[in-house]
C-alpha cells in the first residue's frame, strides 16, 4: 500500500490569522487523492474544529465583554427620561391626587449620572481583566489537552501503517516458504505435512494482513473525527518516526514547563482574580457618593414656555399667584451620599467568602506546581526509557531476520523442520512490530514532553 499523498493546506483560525483562499483547509472530496497530513497540520486542524477549543474561545469573548462593562461602569452615564403622567381632573390644577403637579405632567429630560467614588475603585476592572486572562489560559489548557490526544491518535495511525507493512512482508515470506516446501515435496525431500504447515501459516499471515488493514481504518477514524469539520477517514498521515529525535535535558524541560505551562498560568490567574474579589467585597463597607444632573422639561405643558396663565409655584396648595407665561426648560442637580450602617453581616460574609476563595486558589496553585513537576519527570522518564530500548529493539529485528534466513537455509538442507521456520517467521514479525511500537512510544512521549514544555 502506498502511504504517500498530496500536500494539504490548512487555515490557522485559532490564532486569528487567515491564509489565502487556495490554502484553506478542506474536507477531502470522494474520488480525489487522499491528502497527506503532517503532525503540525493535524494539530492546527484539531484546534480549528474541536468543540472544546471553540467553547473556550467563546468564554474568552464573554470575559472580555465583562472587562468592557467593568470599565464602562466607572464612567458617566447619559440617559433620556421620557414620561407623561395623567391624573383624573376634579376642577383643581392638581386633579384628584393632591400630591401631583397637575392633571398633565410632561417629563423630557437628559440625565447625567456619575458615581464619583467609582473612579478611585479599580477592583472591578482588575478583577474582570484577571478573569479574562484566566479564560485565555484555559483556552491553552484545552488546546494542549487536545494536542496530546491528537499526537496519540496520529502515531496510532503511523504505527498501524507500519504494522500493515510488516504484515505484507510476513505474507511474502510465508508465500516463499510455501513455494519452498512444495518444491522439496516434489523432489521427495520433505513430507506433505510441511506443505500443510506452511499453508496454515500462510493463511494466518493473510488474516494478520486483514487485521492490520482494519487497524489502520479504526486509527484513522479516531484521528479524522478531530481534524475534519465533517467526519472523514479518507486521508493519509506522514510517517515521521525518527529514532534520532533529540531528548532535551531534564533541567531544561522543567525550566521550559514552568515558564510556559498553561495549567500554571491558569492557576496564577485564578489566584490573582481571587485577590481582587476581596477588594471588591470590601467596597461594601465604604460609602458611595453620586451626582445626577437633569436638563429638560418637567411641566404641565409640553413646551419651552407655557402659553397661558400659570401659577408661579406650580403647586395648587399655595396661594394662586399667576404669571402670564412660565419657563419650563431648565436644569437641576442632586448629590447623594449613601453610608452603609447595617446589613446583618452580609458584607462581612462576602469578604470572608472571598478570602476563602483566595486560600483555595493558593492551594490549587501549589498543587498545580507539584503536579507539573511530577508530570515532567514522569514523561521524561518515559521518553528516556523508550529511547534506551530502541537500539535493543533494532538489534532484535536484525537478529530475527538473520535467524529466519539461516533457518530457511537449514530447512532446505534438511537440517531443520517446518515448525522451526514457522517460529522464526513469527519471531521476526513480532520483532518488527515491537521496534515500530518502540519508535511510536518514544515519539509520543517526546511530543507529550514538548506539550508540557510548550515547545511543540
């Protein structure tokens, strides 16, 4: 089977960049040559189409709007008051309700409101900014978790392809051995039982080939659901397993992980946000000072100046001093100082709750640091162990292949039985698969370490 394909272009939507239209990622069309996907392309496509990344990005957008609203709350607000009040008339200027200013009251005013002390209180803005930073860190947390899944599935396909190639080689070796046993049987140099044994092994190799082909399809299904907007398994992956891939030093890996790990950034942002929560909760102990400025009309006639005789005071309960016309358009202002005195301990409870939240964030940060150090050490040990076994696995493949060659020669010389050849064939197939699995294990461990250190 040919596992090469055409180059595949992709779009980098996650980072907000757009590529030319001829390089946009597309789902393979039926009948077209399947595209060859590289690991970097698979990672990019998964970030583009994965639902958890899209959800995390939406959370960032929502957190950004919270920050915009927190900043806007510190600035003056302007609103328009449009009101008409009607009271049942009873022959008096105020109508049935004495407290009203008149039967008809028109309010058309522009209202400017400002909370003066809000300008000096930055807790809400800082908290919203910290929440936005936390949401952005969670995007990277989700992305790196997705990266680990993609890496595992990608090399699952590569490993399955290699097993398929090994199964093909084993099938060819089994076919050659069947031909050898038949030739020897014709010459009277071997029994028919050897031919039967060789044919049994040949059928097993054919079944192994079909199983390997099914394994490729299943591995592609697992990867395809992550990297295509509409599910597809019509693609190939580039086999880039390299035993010479460099493993960094443990101290370097730890330093890089501490500097760039998103879980650590998320925990730090959560701690910062919880600190601002305490400041915001303590605002409940402080007074509030606000100013309101009104400009417009609040009169019994919707006009800048009344065109009929009007009471000087506008109140029917006072002596009836009338003016020929009265100015209705004007302004007023109000300054309000609210001093909190007692709310049954609600503010104290909010402060205590915020302090407990910060304590929890501190514990989470400490745990995240320990977990990160443990994960780096564990993944480094896995990668180093896998790397150390590659030479041994490669040697086993060479020895098993040589053993098969010699066993076949001995069989042809009448010094070995068919069972020995069958065992040698099974051994070399197992050795080949073990070596390829070792390569995949090392590459997955190395890439997972790169994910932790932010270098993938």
